């Protein structure tokens, strides 16, 4: 299934004169059980540990996936205003080539499918799982040209 590449009409350089040069992307989550999330993403999604310490793990992959950091709730490296907050309402989405195959693979590994494979009216296909700390993980195939609209 061919994927549609979305195009932004906004040029960020028009606001400040120069676009920021991003060399990597990492998303950080505050969770109760750092080890459980780390194990889930390593075991089921192919991540490896880049760094870890008490209350912290940084995960990476060798492909285009985003790096992930899990911090234990209350850890002092966080600003005080964020220490007691937990990851909630955030969806980590991964575009994959074989959506149905990924759903079956995860199911066979004992991962609960929290939103079964479905197709949205605009053509996007997706399913979701949830890690042990409640982080939602979406697997998606973007809409093709004939469904985008």
C-alpha cells in the first residue's frame, strides 16, 4: 500500500529567518514502572537500551523510529511541577508496512490488542496496544492517494 506524504504549506524559516536543525527525536514519558515500559518496548517493538540508571531508561532503534525515554514518577531530574505527572492521553504512532501481520505478531506474543484493526472513512488503517503503564501505541498505514481527502 503506497503511503501519502503530507505537505505543510508553512515554511518555518519565515518566522525566524532560519529553521532549527533537528538531528534526532526523543519522546519522554513519566511512568510508575520504568522497567515494565522498557521491557515492553524492547521485547515487542525491537528497541534496545541506549542508557539506563535508577528511575530512567533511554531506548533507541536503528531505523526511523523515535527514541523513547521513561522516567520514574517523582524523579528529581524533572522540574518539580512535572514530577508527579504521568503520561496520559498521548499516543505513540508507528507507520508500518504490514499492519495485519504486526497485529497478529503482537497478539501471538501475548500483547492485548486494545483497539482492533480498523479502517477510517478517509482510508487510514490502524490498530492499538497499550504498554504496562498505560501508554497507547498505535500502528498505522496512512491513507492512499485515492482515499485521502
